[in-house]
């Protein structure tokens, strides 16, 4: 699995967002894209936080896992229907 630096992931994500964010989009689509953008930014922030030791990374994982799972479940429910 490839890992990207913070600047690389932001650049790739920015390209995706810019290609989907258009004034021609319907209000419903624009609201959904804005909501998805906020959730993705939250997930990236949770994932990209650095830790200086294995123990600290493990602690961060267990603390952040419920929040990440909640966001993934929201994505799943939103796009299931």
C-alpha cells in the first residue's frame, strides 16, 4: 500500500475536490460535496497525526478508531441509498 506525505495527499485530494466543485452543480450536490469534503478533511487530520513512538501510535489508534469508524459508517450510509 502506497503512503503519501502530507503535502502529496493534500495535492491529490485538492485535485479531486477542484474537479468536482463547480457552480454548475445542483444545490443538493453542492451540499453533499461540501459535507463529504468536511468529513474527508477530518479523517485525513485523524490519520496523518504523527507519533514519536510505537506506544504513542498504538494509543492514538485506539483513541481515534471509534471516530474513524463513525465517519466511514456515515459515508457508507450516505452513499448506500
